[in-house]
């Protein structure tokens, strides 16, 4: 069970000579097993929100609970994938995939086996002994996903995971993300700057206001996950709706296309 | 791997050949007993190796290795912790940066008075000098680690010790090895100096003693032995780095 409940969450960063009010009373709920996409102007606090849900950052006000438990620190089955994937260059693919299990003191034989399974799940079985520097950008992203799968994560938080990839690889990985979610049924929050990606991967799309971030609108997207959704009329319509909402937030300058 | 090893050996041989040729020419040009030609110097080296050079070589090697081991064992963990602990760093970093540029070699007479003329003052002096070089490097390396590497491991629930083990130590290792290789040259130079000033053992003593006896052949054999110690130490570090940081040689 990994429903997420964020209530009136405020986060202020104390900088050297300024305070930045990143989140200003944001309320957001994710049902167990629900995939959402989060989109909003640059600097509105999207990364901050994910860090807070992952337990890496304490909210100044408000509360966050995952699976009914208040978040006070990193949670065992929450996986966070950052834009640069968070891979360790000094570990092979297999050991990177097994890192979460190693940190949690799973015995070596078991973690090797689970990591190997996760690697084959994302199509990297042959690259178990490769270092990240030997992998392409798309393969590194797959490896980061393998780490989350090996952990048996029930909550997957992703911060612009595909933004560094070229268009083809990105579409390929969007397909993989969808397939993984369909087969595993985990709760998923994807931060993205791409309207199409948000519509392709979010059952609901949450639009945030400029800083300090709050929820400005929620677009229901029930067709998400259906066969061939990308080529349907409904898909284009959702994209257009989203584009209008973002323009109203003054976010257009930051949103590609 | 074996191919690169072969190329390495070949490179060494070529460098050696050039060195010997230059030496021969220099010896011809200077024509002084203080710079014997390579043929006679190497013959002396071979003759003296077992009876005279080896015992002193072992003493010198012991002093350098012990000093570098002690300095690394203290400076590296301390530097890494300082680099990752802003509060401690704010207190200690100014002290470190004040002390680092001090020419510690001037402490030699103090160490000699305090520690006698055996191994202890030599090891102490080399340790102090290498210590600061390693401390500054490991602190800077730990400080420069990208926050996202730490964050991703922390998000997995890693404790502080696990962050050190999985992120901080491996991330800093290549820099630490670079510092060690640079320090190895300094260490041998300080060793030479300290051995020439006091005591009756070690290659530094042997070289200066031979000089005093006007035995230039012996002196040069000692110089060759000390040079070889430097090369061996450097190669040892190179091999250790190759073994401990395999990821630095991929993807380039
Ligand atoms: N560690 C930090 N210290 C101080 N200020 C920060 C820190 N991290 C973020 N901020 C500030 O908080 C605000 C929100 O940052 P955040 O990274 O959450 O935005 P974002 O929505 O993810 O932006 P982007 O879309 O560009 O990634 C920004 O104005 C940023 O300057
Ligand atoms: Mg961000």
C-alpha cells in the first residue's frame, strides 16, 4: 500500500543571502497504484516536492504520509530516480541495480539474483558487468529503473527522468515505463517538462503554479495506458488542454514545444 | 590488458635507452670522476648490490613505506570526514590551510633531538609532510562530490557510514592516488635529506658516505639504487590504483 497524501506542504530554503519559498501550501493525493504526472513552470518546486515525499527533505509546514505512515526519512520501498539517474560510476550495472538491496543488508546471493532479474526485466541482462560509462543514456535510465524494480518499490518518484535523452530513446523508455507500471501496479509520480510525456504517462496530470508551488489544476486523463493512446484524438485534446493551462500559468517560455 | 602491459614495458625500455645514451654523452662531455659513464656505473651497481646496497635499500624502503602508510591511514579518513562535515570543516579548514604551506622539512633538527638518530625521526618527518598533502587532497575530493550521487544513495535509506563506503570513498580514490603518486616523489626526497643528516644506514647515508670516501663508483651505485626505489614505489602505486579503480579506464 503506497497511497500518498501531501497536505498544505510548505518548504522554504534558507539560502546564503535570500530565502526561497519553494512550495506554498501544496495539497496532493495519490491513490495506491495511481500514476500521475506533475508539470509546472521551472523553479516552481517540483523537485522539492519529490524530495519531500522521498523523505530527504523536511517540510516546514504541513504533512506528508505514504501508505498511511507519516514520512520522517527515506522509506524502504520508495524509489527516487533523479534526472542524472543517480548511478554510481564505480559500480557495475549489476551492483548499481543491487545497491538499494545492499544498503538494506539483503544477503549477497539474494540481492545478486534479484538485481539480475531486474536487469533482464529492463533488457540489460547482457550488460551486468558493464560500468555506467560504458552504457548509453537510454541504457543508464533503464539501469536506474532496474534498481527501483530490484527494490520491489511500491512508490516510484521520477524527476525528469527522460529529459536528457533523444526523442527516439525517450519514446522507447516511455513505453517501458508504461509497461512496468502496467505489470507492477506501483504508485508513480513523474515530474516532466514535456506535455506529451505527461499525457502519455499520467492518469492524472497535476499542473503547479509558479513559485511558491501549489496545485493550479488537475487534468483527468482516463485514456492513459490504453492501446495506441498516443495516436488518438483524445490524446491530442488532452495535450491542447494542458498547453492552455500552462500558458495561463505563464509557463510557456519554459515548456518545450 | 596484457597488450597495454607490453606497451608499457616497451615504453620503459625506450626511455631507458635514451636515458643511458644521454648519460654516456654527458659523461664524455664532462669527463669527471664524479660522473662515471653508465657502463662502469652499472658494473659497480651490480658488484655492490647484494653486499652493500641491498641492506640500505631495505632500510630506506621500510622508512618510506611506513611513513606513507601512517600518513595515509590518518590523513585520508580525516580529510574525507572534514570534506563531508561542513561544521567540522569550518573549524579545521583554516588551520589546515595555515599549516599546509609550512616547509615542514625544517623540523628535521627538532625530530632528531626528540627522537634520536634511528628510524623514528626520518619516518616522522616524511609522515608529517605527506600527511598534509594527502589531507588537503582528500578533503577537497570529498567536498567536490556531486550532491546528486549522495542524494540517490541516501534515498535508498543509506546510513552515513554507507554513504561513505558507497559514494565518498570510491569517488575520492582517483584523486587520492594522484596525491599519493605526487607525494611519493616528495617522500623519497625527504628520506634522502634526513638520511644524509643523521644515522649510519639507508641509501642517503650510503651515498653521502661514499662521497666522503671519494668513492664515486660507490656513490653512483647508491644513486641508482635510490632512483630505482622511487620508480618501484611509483609503480606499486600505479598497480594499486589499477586494481582499486577499474572504472576509471572504461568508456573513454
Ligand atoms: N538546495 C537549495 N537551496 C536553496 N534553494 C533551493 C535549493 N533547491 C531548490 N531551491 C530553490 O527552490 C525553488 C524550487 O526548486 P526546485 O528544484 O524544486 O524547482 P523545480 O520545479 O524542480 O524546477 P525545474 O523545473 O527547473 O527543475 C527554486 O527557486 C530554487 O532556486
Ligand atoms: Mg527540478
